[in-house]
C-alpha cells in the first residue's frame, strides 16, 4: 500500500527541551495507525508539527507526496489532513447542527457566516453525520449542554464534515464515560471502512489502541522506540520498560 503520510528525520526543540529527535514514520493510506508513549514522549508535539502548528527544526513531512512542513495549518487542512484535540473545540452556544454547518477546512480563525454555510446539501450531510455518531436526536440542542463524551462525538462528526483523507485524533477516548468508548471505537472503524478515511491516533488506553490500530508506533523521550503490529509492540520489552513500566 502507498504511504499517505511520510515523516522523515523530524526534530523539534523548544528552547533547551528536545521534544522530537530524528523521528521517522509512515502511515499507509486506508489504514488505522496508533501512536503511543509515556507522558512527555513527544506525541502531541509530533502531531502539531505534522498539521503545521509550529515549524520543525529538521526533517521532512510529506502528505500524498507533497512537502507540507512549511505550509500553514489552513492550507494543510485544505489538502485533506484534519486533526482533533484532547480538549474539544466546539461552539457551546450553538446547536449541534450549527456546529456542523460552520465546520469547514476553508476557515482559519474566522467563522463562516452561518447563513452562507447553509445549503440543503450541507444540512443533509450534517444530519447524516450526526446520525452516524449517534447525536441526531440532540441535533437542535446547544452543544454546551452535551456531556463531554458527546461533545467529542460532535467534534468527530465536525471533522467528518470536511471529508478528510486522513484524520489525526489526539486522545479520542480521554475523559469519555467507559460506556461510550466501545461505541466510539466502532464509529472510528466504520469511518475508516465506509468513508475510506486513514486514521492516525494518539491513545493512552491500551485496550482501545490494541483493538483499534493495525500498526503502532511508540515514542519515548522524543525518539521512536519501536513499531509493529499491536501484539508485537505490546510484548516488546523496550515498550514495557518505557511505557508500561511492567518489565
């Protein structure tokens, strides 16, 4: 399979702190890939570098063969590379449908005019995706009234409104009620299978990532420590030492 994302020799420092050092990895198109590692291992920094939130110091980041390491966040999003965050970024005073309608990879810090964003096609797609994540009955409620887990589902649906080629999710199950986690895992897999969206996922919940990802990378101290199939990474002594602390 062809790699949709190639990270080669990427390094990033903040002052005297080396967040990432010579990290190289590939994400094949159409797959679900995981990124694990202990706190402070550089996972979120790497995600931020990939989507353009800060320039890298060294290396290369290519998306569908195009170098993106010097592009703006909004321009990377327009290419079809979308990211979600640990803390949801929704508009609490707007309804779920309104959040869906103003979600667009064509915006940066400015909101689309909601009137301009409305069209029969967009409203139908918003309803379909809210149904896909199980929020259709709550479509007219203000997003701020939803539980945290439901807000994460809304953010996931908002990301899908942009029809991404690849979706990067930072801790999608963090803070979610355990009863909602299985439903979220199922919807992530369905988005991958039905919509053909490549998923790259940071996740601390080992049960989740082992059941979700086809290939896993592990970072430690800002460097790539190991990678392979879930069962290989799970039993790698280096991972057990660095991440699980159980070897």
